[in-house]
């Protein structure tokens, strides 16, 4: 029996870093290295932390509330010491550890129990191959969410994570574009727990869990281990065992006052939390009378809620629903990506679907364009113009060509084989570069063949 | 071992480690004789959080200075150790 | 009292003296290039002429090397940071520059402020200008010595367990440890975060007060810092009544206590002060309370000296006392001990803090000697406990977080002796007024 628990780090959506006023860079696109830095976030001798960023604190409380946690009214900052190239002060400032109660404890989210969630700072970015250290991210505020080991399959993990990230990014608590970092704890019955550190995509998380499960079944671990996932070799690699576990030497932080979280603040934040995607989705299903099979897909994929909401502003729901819940997912599956990893601009998608709705382009053509958006959507106007449905005259012309080239199929149709008609229609649409619509093609063909 | 500065051999370091432990043990022993101690207290201030602004841009001067101090570096980065887990 | 000389004339006088005498005293680690200093002095004199000068215009200031000043190495008198050029100005330095103080250079100190004698410096000990065979005290050895040697007007030191007051006493100058958190620590390289304070050292109470008034103040860059009242220099020297407590605490050298007692009797007679003996419970455990906290916090503070970003790995390049503290702190913080010694010490510290709070309800000022014995000869064999015992009278003020100062009141065996004047938290004005009146009774230098 497989048991999986997660320790997730999400990047909080703030302007400034946690303990200094440097800008936080969002998104994976990197600007020049080592620009958003100051004495505090580079751990210069004599530097001290500023008071923690209010926005960061508020967002962690918001997240804790969404996760159903108990909020602790006081937070004792701690120093968690260890030596690593990405840790400028030689310790990380955090509200966790044996002497401190984290801001959120004892919650539950979509069936998985939450052990705790707390606020801490990001280390710098260290490239182990070149040794280069970039302090742009050093000191950025993070939320750490720790689950109980309630997951039973890797699919469950990835789908839950997707929903978690979508929910948290929906309320702008975390910056989804900056990605996530997860430590995954995997164990099987009769074996000790193994921690796989620092996995930063859903695909890798699923791979790592599956590989680790297989490895553990062959040889159940007898001591707790910390491992890392080697993507190239497709295996997990041992970093250290519990025996040589890190001693973090926690002490209370003498440079920061106790963090006070008043009931007034908590109430204020509770009131300001917008309706969560899950609730929204249930409402949308009712409102648009979405069929069960589509509804199930949509409610499991909360990232699609935002997209769907945007689309139905201009596009008819009957069109939007299958395109969002089936076609888009199909593109993701084909490219072995998670649908959350496809960067779709709602404006682009709206334009595309409006073109389908108005009959300007064929569905096949639209699917083509959508497939090209695996690496991110682009403005579709040009492709729509170039791919727009052709006139009946054109279809007629192509139809006559196809009839000439496919005498057997014509004969079969005339002999009563309905499939041959569809074959011919297919050929016509292909020949037209998918610019002939199905309905129009069928009409034209029937018109010719009788 | 004394207090005057000197370069320390491994043997010196061992001796110092022992001295430190001895001192800390002896101090701890004296303190543990005191009865009825208050709680250690925590740092309380009126504000424990700060309002954020739009975020400050870094200064190129500062980047230059920290690179100057780095034992290993290139044009844009401080260079720490290189490592795998083999 | 701004001197009648121009800044430039004064600067030149100091530079002459430094050139002549510092090779025998080993006070300065770094002096700014002469041309730069001269240019700046000229600029300041222009400002004075135009009536646009700041409050420190005309004053030449030395700085302890654990304070960041751009343009200098904040070496902490160590090989670990000997190549570290300050990447930013400490807040106190910004304030001094804004008020047109002229920073002449970085003075020697104990390594990483770990010491009470000046002997732990990686660059050799400072010699006491009053008697070069003797230690000047520490850890702000150079800061006190540069004033005593006549090398500058004022200096910045730092005080964690007496590191400003101790050398001020041995060198016969005035040194102030401000109320904890009243002066920003941004830019001060940590020894013990719960105790460290930057403070002024000067020839007289007035100058020390002026510098203190400039550097104090709440700072966003130090989250623990607090605002404090503006200091009133005009009140210094005015006859006032105070309730004085003389600390009832037996010290090693009775002659020192005798001198303090005599002075207090003299002054209180003149000004009608109410004097009585006061006992503070638990201060006989001050040293045992202080060092576990310092060792622990110093260990934590020095984790950043890993040799990756600047300087060298501290364990590889430091001297014996620094290593003692680092390794002691490493031992205390081992998770299996659950920080027992550290938390025990923090609790006793709270106890002592409460004792002082109680005492200050009954009196304005507590007076004692600054140090319990006369300074030893440089290099003399001394045990760890003996060295730590120099701090017995100064540490309590750091533990309690209140303010205290040392004022020279006389000599024993030709060696300067300081009187420690202590007041409750944020009662600097009272402390300084008493200090100024006591100063009037000291031997004029």
C-alpha cells in the first residue's frame, strides 16, 4: 500500500521580499541576475531583517483559512541553521520548528489533511554545475504547506496539487507562474519513509512517485532516507539517511519581534476571500446545465474555471464547454503535459471560439490551431483569416476533384455504404486544408452525388 | 590557551573545544541551582509587520561591491562550490 | 563645545599625532587617504562658514571595525574579514555623515568584539595610552584608546557585556552604553544580538552625549529598534537632586570601591543627593547568565562566514577566544540538548531584568565601579574565568537592557578608574546629567 505526503513551497504574490524592500520577480522569465538585491537578502555582515511584509503574512493567513487550518495568534520567528551555497545567512528565518507554532495547523483541503502551513523565506538560486549563485529570489516570501500522508496514488497527488495551486492562484495568494517546489514523502506498508526533495513540476512528481514506489516494492527501505530525483537517469538518488540527518539547531530569532495575528485581521481576511474555484464551478455547472461527463472533468480541473468564466463572457456556453473540458485536455494529453502547464490567454481562446461559433472556420481547423498552442497561445487572427471556411463554390470544385479521384468510394456509397460518404467528406475537408466545414461539405457532396 | 591571537593548530582547536564545553557546563550548573525562574519572555513590539510599497530596484553599485568581495566570481555571479551527489 | 580650530587644522593636528605615536600604540587599522580627509575637512569648514553645517561639523571620529563604513574594511580585527570591503553604510554612519562628522578611520578592537582586554585582535593588541604595558580594555580597545591618545574627538564602539565601558574605564575616558534597542544595529556585525549596542566614546560627557543624540533613533532597518527621547545638552552640568543607589557588591580590588565610595560621598554632599546602598539579587550570576547566551547567539551570527560570499570560513581563520565562543555555541545548540543551557540563561536574564526594574522604582541611578580590578599587563597569563570576571559589573546592564556609562573619577596606582552610572531604560537624560556632575569631580585630563 502506497502512502504519499507532500511538503509544498509556493511563491507568494507580493511586490517586496519578506524581510527587505527588494522587488520580487514573478514568472519564470529571468531578468539580469543579481539585480534585485540588497545587504539583507544577500546576508551581508551586519545586516538585519526588516519587519516581515504585511502582504506576505496576510496571504499565508488567507491560505491557512482556505485550507481549513486553525490560525495561531502569535508566531515566534526561528533561525533554522544549515550550510548550503544558496543560504546567504547560514540560516533560514521561518515560523516552524520545535519551539514555534506555525501560523496554520490542523486543516483539510479536498479530502487531504493539512498538517500545517507557515511563512518562510526563499533561499537564493544555486546552479550546482557552474556553482553560480543568483540572489534575485533570495528572501522572497514562501508559503510552506505540509500534508499528512493521505495520498494513495500518484494520480491523486497530481490532481490534488493542480487543484490546490489553481485555488491559491485564483485568489492571488500565490504566483502560479513562478511554479512550485515540492518535497514528496513516499512510503509503503512495512517500509520506512523516503523523502524526495525539490521536485518542480507535476510531471516529475508523478514520475518520481511511480519510480520510487517500484523501487521500494523491490526493496522496502529499512531506514528513513532523503533522495533526489534524477530526471535524465529516471531514478531517485540517495542524498543522506536519517542517521546523518541535519541538526538545524533552532533558536528563536533575536532580531524580530513576535508576529501578532489579531482576530480583527483574521476576520478582515476571511471577509475578503473571493468565492473559491470549487464553489464557483459547482455554480457554473448548475447555471449552464453542464452535462455530468463534462462537469466531472471541470470540477477536477479548477484551473479551467477561470478560463471558462472568461470564455463565456463572449462565447456561447455550449461551444465553450466541450472545447475547454475535452479539446484542451486532449492537447495536453497528446503533448504529455499537464493542462495547467499550457499557457492559454483567454483573449486568444475567445477569438478562436468565436470564429468557430460564427462558422468562420471549421472545427477541424480550430483544433489544428489549438494543437499549435501547446507551448502557449498566440493571437489567432492571422491563422483564422488564412484558415477560414471557403465558399460553396470552392467546395464544389474540390468535391468534384475528390469524386474523380475516388471512384471506388463513390461507387460504394451509391451501393448503400454510408461510411464511404464520410470518407469522401473527409477527403474533401483534407484537400481544402480543413477550410471546408463538415456541414457545408456534406451538403455540397450530396448535391453532386444525389 | 589564553586570549592572545595566534594561528590555531588542530590540537589547539581540540583543546579549545574542551575548554568551551567545560565553561558552559560549569555555568549551566551554577544557573540550574536558582529556583523559581520566570518564563524567558519574547520580544514584543507595537508593530510586527510592515506595509509594502512597489518594491525597490537594486543598485548597480551594490552588485559591483558584493562581486568585489567574493572569493570566486564571474561578471554576474558569486561562484560557490560545484557539486553532484555521486 | 566646538573647538576654535577649523576642522582642517584639527585634522592636521590629529594626523601628525597619529603618525608620531600610533606605531607604538597600534590603535588605527585603517586611516583614510590624507588627500581625501583634507578635501572633506575643507568642505565641512565651508559649510560651517555658510552656517549650513550639521551638529557634528568640526568633530573627527574613529570607528570600531565591526561597523560597516563604505570605503573601509569592516575587518572586525580579524583575518576572517581582512579583505571584506563594506558594501553599505551602517545606519549610525549615515547619520554621522548627514551631520557632517568627519570619519578618520577604523580603529583596532578585540577580534569580532570577543574580549575584554584588546588582546584577541588578529592585528596585535592596542596599548593603553596611559601606560603602554597595560591592556586598554576591550572589546572597543581602539575606540577608547584613540580618545585617550588624543588621536580624534569621538569614537564609536559597541557594547555587549561592557565593551565600551570597560576600555573607557581603563583608558580614563567617557563611554556610554545606550538603552538596548535605542541605537540601530543595522550595519553592526553581530556578537550577541540580544545585547549589542553601538555607543559613543569621547573625552567628556558633553561630546559623548552629542554623538549619542545623533546616532540614536528607531530605524526601519533594525526591527527591534525603538524611538527614544531627544537629549538635552543644555541641562548637563546643572545642579539637580537625584536618588542614588550605591551597588552593594564585593569586588576584587577594594581600592577601586573605596575611590568610588569617596567620590559619591563628596558629590552627594555638594548637591544634596540622597544616597543609599542597594543590593541587586542574582547579579552574582551575571557572568554565568551572559556567556551561554553570547556563545549561542555568536555561533548563529557567524554561520554566514562560510567563505562563499566574502572573507574566509571563520573556523579556519579565527583566534582562540572567537573559536571558543563558536564551538561553545555549537555545543549548546545541539538539538539533543534542546537548548537547555541557552533557555535557562534566558530565564535568569529575565530575573535580573526584573530585579533592576524593581530597584529603579526606588531610585534614579545606581552607581558602582565600572571594573572590579585594575587592568593587567598585555600578554600576562590569565585564566578564562579571570578574564570573564572583568565584566562582572558591566554585564548586568546588558542583561537588563538599561543604559549605563563610565566616567573617569580618578586613579589607583596611576591607572585610570571609571565610575559606572546606570539608569533605567530610556532614562539616558538622568544618567548623563549625573555623569556630567560627576565629571566635574574627576581629575581633569
